[in-house]
C-alpha cells in the first residue's frame, strides 16, 4: 500500500503542479504587455497560486482519506507529510520554561510582571515602540505610493514606471521570512504544533490584501486608501449583524455613523470626488473591497490558529511568509515578471533603494507590531496605528500634492475622532465589565 500511495501522491503533487505550471506559463506568454488591466493581472496571479495550492489540497485530502500517515512504513515522504498535515509536535508535549514565558507574555498573561517594572523603563519602551511603528510604517506608506505612482529616471535620462504589484509583495515577504527565521534561531520558541498546510489559507489572503493595496494606488490616492482602510469597521459590523446576529454597543453605532459621514465629506472634497473618470473610481473601490475581505479573513484565520495551536507570533510570521514567498515566486516565474522586474532594477538604481527600504520597513514594522501587542496590549497598539494613519495622510498630501478642500479636511478629522472615540469607549466598557466580574466573584467567595 505504501508504494502505491507514494505513486499516487507523486502524481497528485508534482504531476498536477507541472501541468498547472505549463498552463499558467502559456497564459502569461499570450498575455498583452504590461501594464495589464487589474482584473487580468489578478486572474494570472490566481492561476499561478493554484499551481501550488491545488496540488497541496489534493495531497492533503488523499493522504487523510487513505490513512497513509498511520499505515506507511519507512517511506521518505512520511516525515514531510506528517509535518505538513499533522504538525511538528504532539499536543501533550511539554513546553520549556522559556517558551511558556513567551506564550504567556504574548497572550496577555504578563500583567503582573509588567506592573512590577519601573514606570520610567515602561515609558521608554512605549516611546520606542511608538517611534518604531510610526517611523517604519510612515516611510513604508510613502514609498508604497512613490513606487506605484511616480516615474524613475536612469543615468541616461530615460524614464520608466514600475507596474507589477506582486513583485513588491514578494520582496516584502522574502525579507520578513528571513528575519523571522533569524529570530527563531536566536530565541527559543514553543514547540510547533500547527500543520504547515493551514498557513497557506491566511498566506493567500495576506498576499491578496497586500496586492490590492499596491494595485489600488493606480486608481485612487493614498489618503483615500488609508481612510477606506480605517473605515472597514463598518462592513465588519454589518457582516457580524447579518451572519452572527451580533449585538453592538451604542457607541459602536455612533462611531460607525461618524466614520461614514467623514468618508462622504472627504470624498466630496478630495481628488477622487472631482475626477471625471467613473471607471477609475469604480476600479479603485472594487479593489479596496477586495482588500477588506482578504484582510478580514487573514486576521480571523490567524486568530483561530493562535487559539488552537498556541504558537508564538514569530512562528506565525515565519509560516505565513514561507507560503507567501512560495506562491509569489512561482507566479512571478510563470509570468516572466521576475526577469522584467530585475531588468527594471538594473536600469533604475533609485528603484532598488526604494525596494530595499520598503522591505526593511515592512519587516521591522511586523516585529514592532508583535512586540507592542505582547507588551502593552492591543488597545495601545491600535491608538499608535491610528496616529500613524493620520500622519500618513498628512505626509502623502504634502509630498504628492493631493489637494484637499476644507470639507475634506473636516471629513478626515471626523474619521479619526470617531476612531479615537471607539477606542476610548471600548476600553472603558471592558474595564467596567472586568470590574463587575471581579466584584461578583469576590461576593460569591464571601458567601
């Protein structure tokens, strides 16, 4: 049975992957020259991702249905398949003290330890986290818009514009994966339990959300994109109401109305509200909705993995970026974009510098995110990132000349005021509920 199953797995895995690779390469060969319409570029990207994901799905399904992991003998495929489908450690395997401490701090269990620290040290740590997040992501946002909207000039005076969003996603992910591996080697981590294939789901959605961010800048301005991302609380609330019958507090409805009102004012007084081309605006809106859907799935799926397998943030960062590098590199090779992008880099040296700095800021920003959440909690992190979004809008308007009428400025202020109100009210409501719970517990203990 083992040898027969090995043959079937080889046919399902490398066999299907080879057929899809040839099909995707053929589609990329007959595609029109860049820049491609965004819908065609997305279709080619998805076909490339299917080259990896479809064989992976077939292998996992066949291995489970055949009981191969329980019956196989000394097959060379067995260790890899176990890591892919069942994970790297048993659920009952004990954690080391260092790993227990790491998980406890990342899951918010380090409040007592943090309370014992000196206030000056904690304040300095918070300032470093804030500066790191604001600095890395402000530069990242600036370079993101610069790369996708401006023309580069080489030493001979020739001008060129970079078009492929997927290559930028790959450059960001490969450096983030390398940094995650370095941290894993240097710092002891919990035993890894999650099946590797489960990272592929949020990796795909993470790639698509990043691609949508870059691609949307071809159709809408960066300030519009930032404010639309800040307003994603509205579709999230609607989805929760329809699907989960979720109930919300009064302040959540109030802030949602304020955000909607702010977005209307902003669009009325911004560049997008004055454009004559409805096609451009429609494409930008569709891509932004794609970003919101993919980003919402990514966070929810990662939260489920954290809860189920108790992994560290760095392990999650490594697993997601592993599949992201694999998916984007295969797709880029099939479409021949690797060669054209490297050729563009060799011609325009300033583009190389921008790509490197963009990737460094993206990777360092991820590290600051994980450290801030594990040390100070999600509320402080959200406040810092809200301030960062406001700074990004200001920088973009100044640097790239986005004109904003007074009504648009009022819309920006309304949106960020609503976000700060939501954070503040949410924190107070949680504190009151925690206080009531502690009071009821203490009363029951006395009885």
